[in-house]
């Protein structure tokens, strides 16, 4: 008696493999096309933002706008008078104060994470990563609670304290990566010549990572130079130039932008756009410089390997 079931077709390995490759090729092509489309959309959005800032901010740009302050200027004053000179100085003042603490401490954390064999390294790295995700407004609220507890007046020093935890993780992480990129052979060669660990680090490893550490500093500066929320909470507004961070109000570019954009008048909005353009130029210079330093380091490393 014959079997009523249909005969089983032989498995064609080549046809199945070709079908799988065809599906994989289609999915890869779809992924590449989607990635290119997303990149084009992001790039278009970035160009739109840049063009908006440049076109709207160029109307306020002049030599006087760069170096004058707003001591005798109101929100409706003509653009021929007043500027962002005091805000530029205030921004540099607070950022340098934050850098004075964040740079050495961030470098110390990077050294500890790369040179120490302690079991606490994982905890220190976890804390650093947690700080990297800290919202800037939380830092401002924390410092504001300190101001309230001390019954103190808002001033530039408190603004610098609020910027410090935002800058620290960037400096620490980039500096750590720079130290890890130093070839281990350099350290072993120094130790082989009889140099103690501390001399091998300070005279061999640290100079070799100098470019990366400078990059860490620049990226840390770019991270905090445009922060607004913590400064609104911790410093007083000032339309004049104040170089004393311990007393009185201080103006910064972010708070300058916030104050004038909130006024709502045409001239004040133009001033805010002009300050935005100045801030954009500063951040752009920092990022381009960091990128150039990173590129030079990679070129030197490739030449050394050859």
C-alpha cells in the first residue's frame, strides 16, 4: 500500500542561504538608509539653529556691544549703547573659579582610577558617572539650599560652586581616557631604568598625556560655559562689571540672555540674540580647539607606531 503523505522536498541549502543573504542585504540597506536620513535631519536641524542665531544675533554685533556693559541701559535702549562686556568677564570669572577646583580634582580622580589598584576604584568611577548625569538645576538647588542655610547673599562664588560638580566628571573621564592611552611600554621603560613610580608618572606618563588633559579642560569649560539654571538660582543680576566674586551680583552670558529675552521688547530680544551668538562663538572655539588637539595627538601616535 502506497504512503498517501506527500513526498518531503529535499532541503536546498544554497537557495536557503541565498534567501537569507538577500534578507540580510535588504535589512542592512534599510538600516544604512535610515541612518543617513536621520543624520541628514539632525544636520538640517543643526544648520537651522546656527542660521537662526547668526542671522538674528548679527544685528546686535559691534565693537561696542563686545566691550561695553549695561550699567545705564534699560531693556528699551537703542542697540547703539550697552553690550555684553560685563557678561563675558563674569562668565570667565565663574568658569575660571570652577576650573581652579575641578581641574586638579578631576586630574587626581583620573590618576587614581588609572594608577591605583584599590578596591574603591569602582565606587569612585560610579560616583563620577553619576555626577555626569546630574541635572544642572539640581546642582543649583543644592547650592541655593546652602545659601539659605548660611543666610548668605547670592554672589559669584556660589555660582562657581554650582558649576563645579557639572564640570568635574567631564574633566575626570576625559583625563582618565588620556592617561589610559599612554603606552604601557613607556612606564615599564622608566621603571626598568630605576625610576620610582611617582617619577615615572610625573616625568613620563603625565607629559605624554598632556594633550589629552588639555582636551579634558577645554571640554569641561564647554560643558559649563552655557549653563543657565544653576546661575539663575545662585547669583544676583548685575548690569555693571563686578570682578569680586565674594560680594555683589555678577552678570554672565547665560543669565544675560535669560534676562533680556524675558523682557519681551524688540531691542532686548536682539541683545539676547547677540549674546547667544557670542556664547556660540566661545563654545565653538573650545570644541574646535579640543578637536584639533585630539587630531594632532592621533597623528603623532600613528607616526610613532610606524
